């Protein structure tokens, strides 16, 4: 377990934020950590599950940033599915 900085944005937002995640966090946790900074602030909450997209590819929910090949400071997009 180690801190891992990523840049994150939520679908429909216009602000990219720097978010510390953990190398062992599964994607639903990563999505929540990123969404915390935008949902119900600039983006309305939706009653749908969230997923994480990296370089146009939706990442598997059970994967971690390390498993998915995410580099520090890469941009991760949180989308509603």
C-alpha cells in the first residue's frame, strides 16, 4: 500500500483535480475518491454506477492503478455506466 497521485475528472465536469489514491484501491474506490471533488458540487449525482476510464479504455472494477498500468499523474475519467 502506497500513496499514488493521479489527475481525475468526472464526466460533465470541467475541472481536473489532483487526487491521492492508494496502489491497492480497486477502481470503485478510485472513482469515489475522484468523484468526491465534483459530484454534488459542479456535477449532479446520478443513480448509476461509476466506472474509471484511462486513455479511452474502461478499467476493470477489480483492477488497481498498478494492475491497469496507470502512471503517476495520469488522467483518470470517472464516468457513469
